[in-house]
C-alpha cells in the first residue's frame, strides 16, 4: 500500500494578503466612502486620509485575483462533486449566519443601516442568488459573492468536461474577450453570466497558478499580461468610475487606479511563483481563515457601531471599536460556525452525491456504466 499523500505546502503570505485585502476594503467603508453614519462626510471627518483609503475599494480586485489562483488550485485532482461540496461548505455557513443576523437582529439595532429586509428578501439572500431573483442584498458586501459563485460554476463545468492545461489556457484567452464583446454589444444576459468587468482578474490568478504548477514560460507570463490588459481598463470603466467615485463623491485618478491593480497582480505573483511562496508563519493561516467572516460582517455592522458611537466619542476610537467588534464577530463565527459546520456539511454533501451516483448506476440511467 502506498503511504498517504502529504498535505501541500501552505501559501502563508497569500493568506496574509487576503487579510490585507479585507483590511483595505474595511478602511474604504469606514473612512473613504461617504455614508450617513458619521456626523459629516468622510472627507470632512478624515481629511486627506479619506483620499487615500478611498482606493481601498480595490481590495476587491485583489480578492478576485487571489480567488482565480486558489480556486483553480483547489479544483486540481478533484471530482466535480467533491469540488461543489467543498465550495458550498466553505461559503455558506458563515454567510447564512450573516444573512440571518442582518435580517433579524440588524433592523432592531440599526434600522437606518439594515433597512428592514422583508421575508422574501431574506429567503432570496439565503440562496446567495438574490441577484438572479431580482432582490437586493441584505448587506452591501454580498455583491461580490454572486461574481464568485459564477466563477465557481465555470470551474465546475471545467471539471465535468475535463481540466487540462491547454483548455485552461484557452479559457483564459476566451473569457475576458467574449465578455468584453458581449459588453460592447449590450448582450445583457451574457454580460451578467460572464462578468467582463472582473474576468481579467480571475484569469490573471489562473495564469499565475499555471506558472506555479508547470513552471515559468513566456507563454504563461503572456497570459498574465493579457489578463492585466483586460483587468485594468475594465476595473476603471466598470467598477471605478460608476461605483467608487459615486460613493466617495469626488473624482479620483485613473492612473493611480491602474497602478494599484497592476500592483495587486504583482503582489499575488510575488507570494505564489517566487521563492517567497511558502515562506511565513502559522498564524498567517489563521489570519486568512478570519478574512471571509470579517469581510461578511465589517460593513453594516461596522456602520452600526459608527452610527451609535460617533456622536459622543473620538473618531479614531470609534474606528478602533468598530474594527474590534467586527474582528470579534469574525473570530466567533470562524470558531463556532465555520469549523464545525464546514466539516459536517462537506461530508453530508459528499454522501448525498455518492448516493445519487450509486442510485444512477444501479438503475442504468444514461451515462451510467452497464454490466
């Protein structure tokens, strides 16, 4: 009998980079973006700092590049059933808690922030597919999860048809291009499915994984550059101008935005395809584990703290308390929700898939092996 395969080395610095992405988005929501929870605009409250933290919104772009690398890595050598079970058990437990707290407790504590979501809105949000159902998000940060979910569906389809390096490379070329063409042709459904505004970010992460997996080559690095060339203008046109500048209430530099997106690619490359890729310390893994629940809870719950304390306390103390409350929520959810439920949900889903497969085989359904 062969010995069990060793666990793959951990990308400690990549975990730390995920936390940095969450921290930058948190800084944007607290001190860069205008909202009604301070006693004045963020520019009046924080001055020049708000001009800097406004660019923290690009932490989302960093998340998507990392996701392209990590999700492709996690799909290697797995069946589609195992991949789906792993993704559902990773995404949904903390998310369900966030939706329920935001729907039931949030309106009681801060109705001005959570805006009394209806039962229909809550049920739609529990699926994580509220965009497809025409319902708004219970919490403002959920919009990125729909985009992640669509990416997972694409990877699942890859696993069905067979994931090879050649097919992945072709996909990296085709996805941003077809998405951009649909965007120019105003093909609404195709644009919604392909999300061209973010496609280059995911494909850039995928190309970096190919370099990690198969080694450096001019062709693979050209795929990274190709993705960057799509990601930068799309980020400026789709995310930066219509969203970020609207929320901060002033013009921002396209040049700075472009430089920061390129920096995001460079940082992910630095911690994944250079000798630094497996450097770091164990605590970085735990920091990475806190990133997802922190992201889920930081915006509306942080705003609730800010709205409550800002009339009476120093602004820096308010930011510190809001951050501490959301970190505490992340620690609680990671320890008491994600750890126990993720394992159970994953094993339950795998058993369910195995039972379906066994039943299909025994009944001789199309595609089942016949004896």
